[in-house]
C-alpha cells in the first residue's frame, strides 16, 4: 500500500486540480457581489441518513483556501447521521467559503455514500473471518478520496494503483503464455529491478488453483467468478499456503455465502462504482 506521505500528496493534488477546474480565472459570482473583507459562517446540513465521510477532507480544503478559517466539527468521519443533522460549522472569508462550497459538497456527498455502502457490506460479513476490499474501479482523478471513504466505512483498501502490488489477472496470464510462465517472468522482473512487491494471481477454475499452488512466493490467490462449491473446494486446497480472495459479481445477496466458504477477502467494485450520493448542503448562517 502507499505511504501516508504519498496519500497526503494525492489529496493535495486532488484539491489543487479541483480548484483549478472549478475556479479557473476567478469566482466572478462571488467577486462581483461579496466584499473581499466580508466574513461569514456556513453549516454543513444533512438531508439523508447514513455514514458521514469527508469531514477531514473539508477541513483541508477550507484551510488551503483560507488558513485563517475555523471549522467546528460536531459529527466526525465514520459516525452515523440522519436528516437534519449539522456536521460542522465553518467561519472565515465569505468569498473563500463560497469558492470551497462545491468542492466540499461534491467530495463529501460521494465519500459519504461510499462509506455508507461499505458499512452495509461490513455488517453483512459480521461474525465471519472475511474482510471487504475495494478495487481500482474508481472515479479517475479522485481515487484517494474514494478509497479513504472505504476505510471510513470500515472496509480495507486493496492495492492503490498498478505500482504498489503485482496482480496477475486473466489477460496477463494469457498474454504471458500461461500461469507458470506469468509467475516466473514476474519473479524474475522483481529480482532484476530490486522490487519487493506482493504477488496476487487470479484463478479461473480449480485446475488453475492447483497449478498456482505448485509455485512458491504467491501472496494471495484470487478466485474469480467461482461457485460456492468450487470456492469451498479451493479454500480447502489452498489451506494456509496463501491468502484467498473472492471476486466477480458478488453482491449483497451472495456476499455472506462466499464469506462462509472461508475466504479471507471479498473484493467489490460496487463499493465505488455503484453508489448514489448522499444529500448534503452547505448553508450560510
């Protein structure tokens, strides 16, 4: 996984790019009718029910735009909210509060929806030894925010990007000429380039699981689109030789059954690509 320093840099880039995209040459709506010296207050209001996420991100945005701004937080990231709740109050330059408004709302609405869905999935796995993971099926440019939201909701992050873990999927295997060749070439590459990366490899059937088990140094086997029966057989075959992960069309109705097959992880792209934003608003007071 990426370091905290790398993650913080990603957040800084997201803020800078979002402000560039939204403000451009200037927020002329505010500049035209709000005096530069005007000070104001605004509250983040909840119009929905779920798990709030993005409070810390909002604080970073306000601080970057106006280091003198003050944010009083009433409800923290990861806590339940309901319609009518006030999450925080920000005090500072009226122009800069308005400049930050859309970025804060866009981010928090999406992050809160992801955190809420993740919390639901975590609850479905309660009592099992299975952990829910996100994927790289994220919105381009704001992956760090979406993966942050998964953590806030109680889930765990898979690899952040292509550079922090080796993951050999079906196309890698086919292009490389098969499972064994793909693994051998990968290990040689890591050695030649002095890289220390964990290797996850996808199996499409029990035969491929057996082939993977003939090679040492695999961190996790990904059981892709396996039936319940084959998942149980695969987990038994693998034992404690590697970690196990299930993926492929797993949803709220099937997730618990896959967990009961004994896999260590279930990865779900739906955590980030199939959510409806939480209804929030930022209102002057």
